C-alpha cells in the first residue's frame, strides 16, 4: 500500500516536471478538441514522423495525417490535423500520399515544418 502511494506521488511529480519536455499522452490526444484550453506555455519540441495524408485543407492551411509513432515527441500512432508552416508546404501533396515530415509541437499546437514524399 505504501509502495503504491509512493509510486503514485512519484509519477505525479514526474508528470508535472516533464510537462515542458514531454506532455502527457492525454494532452496530445485532446489537441484537436480542446484548442481553447489554457495551458502554460511549454517549450517547443521537434520530431520527425511518417504517415499517410488523409485530408488536405488548403483554405485552413492544414493537413491531416495518419501518422506512425513519433518517438522524439513521445506520441503514439494516430490521425491528427497539423497546421502547415509555411502553408506552401501543401502544394503538390495529395490525399493518400505517404510522406515523411518534420513537426514542431508547442503545447496544444502542432505544426508541420517540412514534408518529404516517400
Ligand atoms: Cu498525433
């Protein structure tokens, strides 16, 4: 019992301490639906991913990718929408295309900063 409580406290502390570098999974999964939530501003982190484009929104300058796990960001595989920065990255891309990409994540916002056709 004591051990369980210790572990719980320890994990909670680690979770808080790691927020800047490694947002909790739930935070990432809520990225699309809780954009208005006020989070403290963690440092931007970057990673590289691979996945298949499932939607492109030229008007919004965004694309949706069914991506593989991104270890550098501690993200599991999922489908999510990214802002393309710059939006010109979307030029020439097609739905169903498999790409490699660079992503910059800061709090609830995630941007694609580079795209490489695979
Ligand atoms: Cu994701």
